[in-house]
């Protein structure tokens, strides 16, 4: 909300000048003072022919550098337009929430504004279940809208990151260079997303197949991903009644994947690789009563083979682990949550050889923190057990706010009662 988005257009202008002035001037000087000497009549023979071939490659790189720089400028301007629109949308929703009687914190947490309530309304907040329910429904509804605006901005941010990582990748393997400038660079963010065909991904109808390789470059993680998806189906449902919300999900997937991430940059150290093939199924049910309490139960099944190693140390994650398994797994998991703090456990039965162990903590895309571990082994028949502790800062702060309001109302009620008693005693004495 406070970021100076004009830095994006400033950077875009600098990239544009880089293309039209700096790289253009370098191309002209190279063409005149270097490339040109192999084209004249004073230098002939095999050495001139060899030099001319190399000079052609370098000249084209100066031209491709201009294309890439212009594309980066266009992406930054596109990002500025998108981020400006999304921030205005979030500001508008926040203002509407405030007008509707809500308070919105700097972290985006919505609560009911009790500043200007009448005594009757304050009493209803404590004693009237229907009034309490209407307040919680209103708070939850506004929270969902604001959360969605934030998620939209976060998704747009990831899209821009993907585009900026992809625009500098040289996809031409026959231009005489390795990791050179990208002569096919585009200035449209959508060109680098799944909305349009990714030039680095090969698809072949059904089943879906793909292969991508990026970096590491300019402080970004390197990544490798190869997959073949035979099928993937998901079903979700939610039922809400007052403060009670019931939700469920069922998911089944068949195929194979191989992924790897690696890098060392200002965000931390990442080394991760995983490969799996088979069929997975999952079903989960969840019940929540307001932001205060909740519980879940989950069942999973897997038939296939998988292996992986993981070591990650960043500001949002510290994890280490390894696994290898072939056969079938059945998993049961369950847990409960109170005031945004949850404790859950898993138990697995294995039919097939394997071993697995991991430990760590991480922050997911929803801002929720996870701390836990898992260990298991199986010569032929065996299993694994795991423990996870979660902390949802938003739910915790919302519950704390509700508790503070209730305590405040209770203290106020005691004060009113004491004042009334004092008046009565004073009347007796008189």
C-alpha cells in the first residue's frame, strides 16, 4: 500500500534509453569499427571468413540486447498499470468497509468498529446472539473481499516475477551463443504465463506434457520442471450457517513429475529436487466456528514411486529432509485449531520399501506458519508418523480483538453496575 510504484516507470524509461541509446550506439560503433573490417577488400582469406562469422554473432547480440531491453521496459510499464489498478481497488474496498462500520488494520485485518456504538448496541453485542451473528457475518464478508484483493495483488506480483525471469532467457540454441540476449523477447506479461503458449514449454495434447528450465541468473533461483499429467480432477464444497462453516475437498491425480530448485541469493539458500510417478487421491473435511475453533480430518492414498531431497533456508522457510518410496501408502490425518493455533498429526501405512524424514517450518501463501516433522521407514511393511503445528496470525489477532471487546464490555457493565449501586446506597443514606 505504501510502495512508490512510480519507480517502475522510472526503471522502464531507463531500460528504454538503454535500448534506443546505449545498445544502439554500441551496435553502430561495432558495425562500423569492427564488423566492417571483415567486409572490405583489404582483408581476405580463411581468417577473414572466420572473423566475419564471429563478428556476425556479436553484431546480432547487440541487436537482440535492444529487443530484450525494450521488452523489459514494456513489462515494467505493464506491471505499473496492473499494480496501480489493484491498489486502487483495495483502497476502494477498504473505504467501503469503513463506511459500513468496520475497522481495517494496516495488516488488512477487519474488525467491527465499536467507537460510536450506543449503549443499547453495546448491550446487544454482549447479550443478543442474533446481533452478534450479524456482526460476525459482516466482518467475515468484508474480510473475504479484502483478502481476495490482496491475493489478486500477490498473484499479479508472481506473474510479473515469472515474466521478468523468462524475458531474459535466450531460447535460441543455434545463434552461436549460450545464455545470450533474448531476441524473441515479448513485452506482454501474458506471453509468459499459462494464458498463452509458453515458448519454453512443449505440449502434445492429452496427456499434458511440459519441460521448463530457468536460471540461475541475476540473483534468481534456478529451476527445472518436467511433467506428464494423465488426469487431474478436483471437487470442492462449502456450507455456512451462522458462524459455523463446513467445507470439503476431493482430489485425484495421475501422472509423473520431476522438479528441482537451486540457488543462493539475498533471500537465502535453496536446494530441492523431487521426482514422483503414480496415482494420488485425497479427501478432506473441515469444520470451523468463526475464527475461534476448528477441526479437520483428511485421508490420502498413493500408489507409485517417489524420491526427493530438500534443504531450504530463507526468511519464510527453514526445512531439511529426504524421502524414497515405491509401493502403496494410506494416510490418515486430523487436527484441531483454537484461536488460530492448530495442532495436527498424521499416520501412514506403507506397503513397499522406503524411508522418509523431514523437519522444519515455513510460511505459506496465506501467511500461515507451519512447524512440524515426519519420519517413517519400511523394509516391506511399515509406516510413518508426523506432527504439525500451525499459527494463523490473522485468526489469532481477530480472536484476540473479539476477546478484548468482550472484556471491555464486561468491565463497562461492572462499572455501570457499581455506579448504580453507589447511587442506591447514597439514596438510602440520604
